[in-house]
């Protein structure tokens, strides 16, 4: 038996097609057989079971399946089945893979499904969005250019909530606020979404009042008091938003744009002071620029020396606390991602070659030889560039995201503060 793109089953006797049968309205995407059953599936999510002789036995579809988990793909529309495999011995269960990167174990008689695998998909798309919860060490969120946002449990390696954001909402960066109640998403179309951290339901769609923001949002930063949100784009513009309290009961706080800043180069690192008054941006030149969020006035490192920073993602080559990074990088490699551990004693740096380096922080050069980096651990994390690194809230794990392989890996932090390739998941 063979299936066609027209949804037709062709019955063959050796090399001769002796009959045909209309099985599905849309293209067949999978066929699998057990001793007594044939399973066929279409790209539109329809599943059929057949007895010998191609006698119809049962029909079900993805919307009919009861998923035994809090995992739900909200707003996704119809799931397209890309592969299916029936239990060859008993024919009571099947593995179903969908176009959203999910694999379910499906009971063919009860329609109960258990999610086994969930991940980001689509060839040519990249995964840059990774953020760990600031208080809960078991929680992270990921979002990719496939337009799917997921909240994960790190201990079970499972997605707890999955939301399809829409065809145009390819996400480039994600960021938790410091209370862990909201997540901001920066999209390739220059827009920003703010969602509830638990349900992942949209709280606010932010409209940026700046023509130059019609390019991908590359960086997001919250102030520690949650009163400020700043986003930067590929064009070298940063838009500053201030939180406005809800006026009526039942409404939620909103972020209102109060100004924008013209950066000297497109930002690859963005930090806000604790009070949100000072913005610090680092571009590809690895030279930091300082601005006041009110009015966008440019400042200097000396003028902002008293600022207390909400985060530390600075990659300024002139920063003495990061002077030891350059000697630790091989020639031709550039840092893509950086995160300081919760204790403030380690810094993880992912580079363009897929390597991750764990260095002490502050990262100073040797007093005897400025070309000598401090002791560090290096390991191959991904096949190509590392797009994001993040520490769990308790500092026991380091997470890395790789763009070409669309994966997030967990790395256990060994006793003594170093991280390495084992044990990892």
C-alpha cells in the first residue's frame, strides 16, 4: 500500500497498481502498520485505522485527542502531522509527531495522549530566545523564530505551557521581569509582547512610536523595580517605556513609551540601572555607551559610576572586570552571549564557534602577563554559534541555546564552581 499527496491509498500487487481508495481529504503524511492494523495520517491532523483489506475501523483527529498534561498549544490552529508510528505488536498505541515540534504517545482506543517531546522547529529558523525564571530554579521560557513560546520544567525536561504567537510573531529575544511575573518578547517585526509568566497569555502588545524600530528587536531589559522596560533594535535605536499603574480594578499595568535613544551601534548587550534612570549598551565594537532614559541624553562611564545595575551583561573591552575575556577567546571567535552567575562569582560566555567558557568574575588578566587569561573551563556546547546563556536562579545549572540545532542544553555546575560537559541534558 502507498499513500499519495492527494490523500489516496494505492494498492499494489508486486509492481502493478490493482486498486485505489480515497482515504483522506488532504495529503498523507504518515503510514504505519502493526500485525492487524494499518494507521494512516494526513497533514491536517486526521488519523484513520484500517483492518486487513482496508476496511475502515476508526477515525480521530488532533483536536479530538485529550492531552494528559497541562501542555496546550494555544492559538496554534490545526496541528499538521509529520510522522506517525503504530505499536507493531499490539496496535493499541502510536507515536504522533506534529509540525509544532511535539511528539505524543497516543492511545488509539481512548484518544488519550501523553506528550513526550516538545521543541522548536522549522528549517532555516533560529532559536535566540532563552530566559530562566529569576526566583524559581526549575523554570525557563524559550521562544524562537518559529513563533512558538514555551514554559518549561527543567527537572522533568517538559514543556508545561506552549503558545503559538501567530504567523508574523517570530521571536528573537525574551526577558523575565525581576519579580518573575511577566515575560517580554522581542520580535523580528520590531514589536514587543508582554505576557503573563504562568499562563503565557498576552498582557500587552507594545506599539513602538519610532519609524526606525521597524527592525528586529535584539535586546530587552527591565529595571529591578519593574518600572522601566527598554528595548533595542538592529538599527541602533532603543525605546524607553515606563510602567503606568492601572486606573481601574481588573485592569493591568501597562508600559508607556516616554522616549527613545539613538545608540552609536546596534546593541548586542543592554543593561538598566536598578532605578531605571541609566541605560548601558554594548555594540559589536564592544565599547559601552551610557544614556539617561529620561530624554535620551548621552552620558559617560564616569558620570554613571554611582549607578547600581539591575543586570550585568556588559562586554565592554575597556571594562577591567572583563579584561581577561579577550585572551581566553581564540582568534576569529566573537562572544555572542554572556551571563553572570547569581552569586556573582562566575561569568559564562558563548561564542560564534559553539564554545562556552566559564571564567571567574571579575575576569582579570594576570598581573605579570596581560595576554594570560585567568583559569577557565571551555567546552563545545553546540555545533555553531551559541545564541544565549542563562543561569538558573540557584546557580546550580547553566543553560545554553544553539541557533542551528534549535536546542537548549542543561549543564550541571560542578563542586568548586566550574561547569562542564558532564552530567548534562
